[in-house]
């Protein structure tokens, strides 16, 4: 596992500052993170979903019968010099999150926006190694520039049969990222968190193809984040107290982006 960088003892940074965002993420992982990072030293832990996961994520997700372990990297930081369009007040306008758009040719979740990540390989020491490796393979990310803050409880994803381990990272030394393999990703980009939480960019998304159910959604410019990734983001923003009130009656279609109601 990549060890978090040491920081001198100091007073907590002010909420709404860049350093404050890092402190809030650190507190989040201290409150909700797993005590031991799952890895090949305990293969059973890679697909086990502990009881505390439902409390952390606010939902007892259905669990696949034959689960396969995977990990995603939720990488936050002051990633570029382009500030947010909106002022959320609770998070600094320079704080971004790294996302990818999956290739349209992929069998699962084609074209959707996602966190970098993928399936655990046998050579990965633990799920942190998986998340960093996948992010490097998908975006060219330099893992040495990432401070790993912790790992949150896993989330079962019954659609693909995975148990997903969210790894929280702070991009302490941002570098260049871009599409590495066009068969895996169509785009690599950063979204300002303040724009994600702006009420005018929040919505609920009706699943395509007539499937029942809705997911949280974020419509930021020409990017629509919905499904599993949006569900994780929605919960994390609430836990970090970065969310602001928004119109939950606004529902759009996942394919057309047209209003369904509201």
C-alpha cells in the first residue's frame, strides 16, 4: 500500500480553502475508512462487504452472487488553473475531481463517465495498488504524485458483478493526464467540485432503455455524470458537507438529457 505523506502537526485548515478540502477528505477516511486495506494477503476480504458499508454509503446495495473485486481512484485536488464557474461557498473553486469517459465500445457502462479504476489483478498487493495501476494505465497518472488518504468500505455493483473498493487520493503533485488507451477511455478530464454541487447542475437521471429506477446526476456543461459514479459522488459530497440544496424533482433521461419531470 502507498503510505500517506507525513504532514507536520498544525491547526485544521479553514473550510472552503484548498488545504481545508484535503483535511475534510482526511477526516472522512478516518471516520468511514476500512481499518485494513484488502489485498492478496486475505483474498476473501476482496469480495466481502462488511456490515458498515451500508451505513457509510447510506444504502444496502444488492450483492452479486459471484463477486469479482475491483477498485476505483477518487482523486481530488487543485488539479489545474481553471477555476469553477460557480461559487459553492463550501469548497474552494480550484478543487477538482479526476474523471474519465469510458469508450463507447466497452461491453459494460459504455460511454459513461467514471472514476479511473478496474479489476484487481493477481499481482496487485492490495486495492490501493489496483486503483493506482488502473489510473496510470487509463490516464497516464504518475502515482508518486498521489497521497493516498484511505480506502472507504466496498460497494457491490450487481450489474457487472463487482465489489468496488473506493480509494481516496489527494493529488499533491498534479501532472499531465490524457487518454492512454482509446479502447478503454474516450476522454480524461477534471471537473471542479463547486460546479458539481451547483444546484443548477444537479438532477436525477432516469435509466435508459425503460429500465426502472433513477440515479443521482450531475449535468455540467457537456458532461453528464450518472449511474454508479454519480451515486458515489452524491454520497461523498453529502458526507463532506459540500452539497447545497437542489431541486430533487428535476429528472432527465440518461440518453436524451431531456426533462422527464420537474
